[in-house]
């Protein structure tokens, strides 16, 4: 990582001003944030609107799952009808991530990192603010991965604990692995019927 302007550290984030580059990687936006431990890009803020993906790997959302019996999970369809998250919990999740509740509800879905259909709990360690549109790695793409993992578990291609671990550890990497692509595919073609 190279910076052209000084930054400041707040908790585990390095916050720095914009950079203009003529070649990649140049992150868009006015204010950029990086994890101080890994130096990975976390997000950018332009006019107070988040324009990049929130990373769940920096400790706020490690994932939390309960044991699920195969008979309880399959052949039930993963219809993305996750149990609703209470308003108090939504506010807690936004607070944990430093997002105002008012702006957060317009731009984010408080989502389960490990979906309930894969055994995910409603504990705050399994909930995170997932952007709808601000990044190509958004809620719709993750929903497709959840459908794919559910199908694979039910087809006995992977076991439930492997699916839980994969989605909690690196859901984007898991998407790339099981969809055989480096970027999201069209929504209509995401899940094979």
C-alpha cells in the first residue's frame, strides 16, 4: 500500500485522503480506509456515502452457527426467507460498524454472514451491514452463493460444516471458487435450477 497523503488511525482502521492514479489499483472516493493489521482495503467514503465493500474479516463479524441436521436442512429450499432481525439488533450492528442507522437502512441490509438455512444464528457475531448496490460484491451476489452452498450441501457435494466455514471465512473467495469466476455472474444465471 502506498499513500500520497498522511492518514490517521482509529481503532483498527487507517483513514486517509484521496489518491489520484492513472493505473490500477486506484481506489475511488474521497476518504479511504484500510485495516491496520492486514493493510487490506476496507472501504471508501465519498460525500459520506460508502462506495466499497465492508469486509467482515476484521473481527466484527466472525460468523456464528449452530449444528444443523441434514434431514432438517434438505430437501427444504433455501428461499432466502431469513428470520427478520430486530430493530434493536440492527441499530447495534450499525453502531458496531460506525454507520448511522438512518443512512444505513437506505444502503444496507443487516444480513446473516452464515445464513440460517446453513445453520447461521441471529447472534450479533453473525450479522453485518451488507451493501445493496455500492459494490459488485453485494447482498444479491451473496444470496446467490447461499443458494449454491445450500444446493451443494443437499446434493452431498460438501458437508454443512465446510459450507459454514467457507462462507464465514471468505464469502467472496468462496463465491469465486464455486462459481468459477473472478467477478459476479448475471443474477438470472447465478443458481442452477
